[in-house]
């Protein structure tokens, strides 16, 4: 944690450079966490700061930002939701999309509040998040597979049970840069606004898989949050 007074965060972002196959971690300070909160806030900040004017949606300099928020991975309803922010192909402008499922929570359990993807891989790859690290793995054998097939094959390859991993992937539409292609996973949850799947395809990124692992999200008042969550579920 960046500060003992900041709860609901891991305090870390993972940056993935696909061009050079390099990873780096960035710590988030309390001021940034309070200012940008998470989700779309994180995504818009990094998109604005790092993508120069004139960069096209399919340029390697474009960013894909997968981000959770302070309730991600807690007992709050919808805590698996994540935001995906990028420059999309339909407008060539900023795009923000959200998907439910498990990915937002599992990304945090893997150790990260957000993942920033930049560059473009030379071959199809997928990103595997687990135990506070990221790995790039070959995805050539997944080329042409639809989202459900990709999800099942990655879980089998990594020897993960059905709910022990969340996989967000693209299918043939994303691979072929169809401008309304979506990113989907967890058996039917999609982030599809403004062709996010086409941006993943342009980077040769077939999928991102996050293991459930044993990570936890620190909450200041667990009893109060549990009580509020119960009230929301009952309503």
C-alpha cells in the first residue's frame, strides 16, 4: 500500500511494453488515488498524458488501460467490473467501456489496480497476470478462435478451474481489426464501446488472463461494507 490511510487499492500499476516484451511497475501515491479514483479516471489520465495528438487508434503508441476501482475485489456488488480505456477506431477519439464478470477483482488479487498496454507484439500473445507478476505467452495456437474457445483453452493450458481465472479476449473480429469488435470473457461479459477489440487486435494481444490467486483487498471497515453490501443485495 502507498499509504496506511488509503484502502481499497493495491497501490500498483503494471505497464506492459509489447514491442520490447518488457514489464515495469509504477507505484500510485495517495494524491493520485484520491484525484483519479480508478476505472475510467485512471484510463483517461494515462491516455491524455501518454498518447500524443495525431496518434491513430491502430498505432503502437496508442494505449489500452484496464483499470479497476476502490471497490474492486471487495464484497460490494459488481466488484468484478473493470473499465477499458483507449483511443477507439469508430471515432479515433477516446473510448471508455466497462464489463462485469470477475476480471476487475482478479486483476487486483493479482496485485494491480490497473494494467497499461503499449506497443505492438510481433506475434500473437496473451498476457497472464498472477502472484504480483505479468507474463507474455505465445498465442499463435489461439489465432482464429472465438472468445469462448480462447477462454477455455487458456484455462486448460494454465491448469485453472472455471472460476479460478478470468480471461478477457478477442475473437476473429478483433484479430481482423473490425472497427466494432469487442473484448469479452467470463462467459458473456463484454467491453465493446468504440471497437476496443480492434485495438487489442492491432497490438497482436489475443487475451489477458488474471488468476484468482490468494490476493486480498484491504478495507478500512469490513463490517460496515459487508452490511451495506447485504442491504444492496436485498434491495
